[in-house]
């Protein structure tokens, strides 16, 4: 396990960093529903639509991620003179810390990517787009708008989705302007000609893109390093190669560093590259060394792929992930309630039943193990609410807990029957139950049904209460009494 404690002091520095982002704007639209039958017209599923969501996509998702970090950004792009362009403008105006300059090009379509989703799986993606090169007049307008912001910015991002915004003249003029002002330029590239990015500070191709643009194999670490070193003199000072489940590989100043992938349940990789480039830009703009900026970006990518849809990562999530790693190591399951609820939404989108159990779990004994095993057998995912130290003292007395909350969370998280652990400081878990709305609420069989906190709520929306059988002769209090 790599020690990442040195990264946490950098998180506060991200707030207030100013970044100029130029690139292809689009709307990411998500249509969620259920498939219950096959169409009689063709052998295709019929999606019964339940809800829709729209958010800024492409390069616009970079500034959404920057806002989540507390950074300020100025976004420059081109859209069509259409309803989608106006919708995107409105979506950007709703993001704190983001100002935007969107050139409207008559006759141009604003790009929309619509994903149809059922059971947590994409059925199809439909793209409505225009990838024609922009006119010289639009290019000059973009250059003017971005160049005016560069002197006050800490970093510049060029987010290329190959939709025509980043023409060669736009790229080179902005890189030159950034260099003249001593500002780093980060590029998320597309296409087969990376020499148009010549002069960039850092470029972030994925492994497949690196192989395509260099014509070299990129299967092993050594091959990736060789291809990155081939690329550096042709376009950038450094290369950060994203490799999906293989993590990242940074090549800079003649050295290479492999960053292992963050082990998380993957729900959706949409927009992960936007999170990476946003974190890199904010960190480098704040003066964070390149290697540590890359480590933060790797951590952020691991968080964002655990969310459904094009998503952003927030500073508190990065901080939580770093602290969880201190407590629990690579398989961290201890989450804030906010992060827990994101997992609950993802699980429900995949039609998974969510269970909830709670307790102090001071000295874990066979009775606890049996209860949690029964609980997990009754659902697809089990969340355990764990009383923090202060609430245990109120409930059990000043001599308890025997084990501090970090140790108790570690033991619970090591159990295969437990999927997530959430600490709570109240005397009862009612607030957690109200927020999570579990499908199954689990308590020991020694509880009277009318005394179970949250039972009426769970039953009111169709959930059920499970009274788990108890193993006789096992309790924390009796164990402590015997030892004393």
C-alpha cells in the first residue's frame, strides 16, 4: 500500500485556483428506465422511461469537476445557435465558480450524447453532433476570449473531443500565449496528430490512443514508457498515460512512475478523463509537484468511476478516501453518509436490494458474525451503521468502547458480508435509515418489533424487517464481564 498522507495538505490549496478551459462543449443526457419486454416490431428491448437527467459534458464537464474542487474556471467553447446551446449555457450558469464564453455558430448543431440505461447498463448511446472545423472568425473569437483570461489564470486546459473547436490555429495560439505568461498547459488529446499540441506542459492520452498515435505497442509497462518517450519531444514536456484498470503511468524528466489503479466498484467510466485533467490542472496551478498531482488525479479517477453518469469529484471525497486508506488500507469501505447514498443510488439503478444493520460492535464475537451473515443473505448489499465513540459512551457508559471507532470499522470492513460502513453519532440510527431507505432492516431476534427504530418507516414504503436468529451465550457485555 502506498502512503498517501503527504497528499492531504494539498487539498486545501485547490480551492480558489483559477483555470482557463477551452474545448468541445456538449450535453450529456441520461435516460433511465426499465426493460420488461421485447418489441413486437423488431428483436429489440422496449425501454419504459422513468426519468431523465442532463449535465454539461465533454470539455464542459472539466469545469464542472473544477467547481467540485473549489477552483474557479473560465470556459471557452462554441455551440450551435439552437435550443441545446441555450440549455448548455443555462447548465453552466448553475455551476458555482464558472464563467463561460460560448460562441454561437449559426447552422451548427450543439453536440448531445444521450445514453439509455436500464438495470445499471447502457442499452445504446445516440449522438447528435457536428464535428466540422470552426470558421476563422469563430477561431479568432475563441482565441481572444481565452487569451484575455490567461494572464490571471494558474493553468490552462485544452480538452479535445475532436468536434472541431480546437483547430490547429486555436491550439498553437493558446499554447504560445500560455507559455509567454509562464502558465502550464494540459491537454486531453484526440485524433492522430499530436504534433499540433507541441509546446504543451502535459498530455494525457489513454493507452489505446498512445498506441494509435505512436504506432508502437503499449501492452507492458516498458512498452508504454517507450511510446511515451517517443511522444515527449514531439508535443509535450511530460506524458501521463491513463490505463483504466491498470492505473496510470507518468513519464517526465527522463523518469517513469507507475500509479496503481484505485480498487473500487466500477459503475460508469463516463467523464473519468475530465476528472483527471481537472485535478491535474487545479493541483499544478496550486503549485503541487507533478507526481503528487498525478497521484491526486489517480485517486479522483478511482472515485468518479464508482458513480453513475458523467460525474465530478469533490475535495471532501478525496479527503475521505485518503483518510479511509489510513484506517482500512486498499479495501476501504468506511464512507460518509453522502458518499454512501451515491452507492445506494447506483445499486438501486442495478435493481440490487439494500440491507441495513447497526450497532456498537465493540468486541466482535460469533453472535455479531452470525447476525451480519444472516443480514447479507437477505439482501444484495449490506450497509452497517456503526456508533461512533461518543455515542457508545452515552449508551454504554464511560468505560466503553473498548475498541475505538477506527478499530471497530476496520474489523467490520474486513468482513465479506459487509459492503459499506457508515459512522453515526446519534443515539439511534433513525437519520441513517431515513436517508438510506433500506429494503431490509435487520435486528437481532431479541428485539421487540415495536421497539425497533425505523421499522415503521421501512414497512411504510414496502421494505421488510428481518429478526436475525441469535447465537446463545454471546454478547459484548458478557465477554467484558468474564474478562474482568
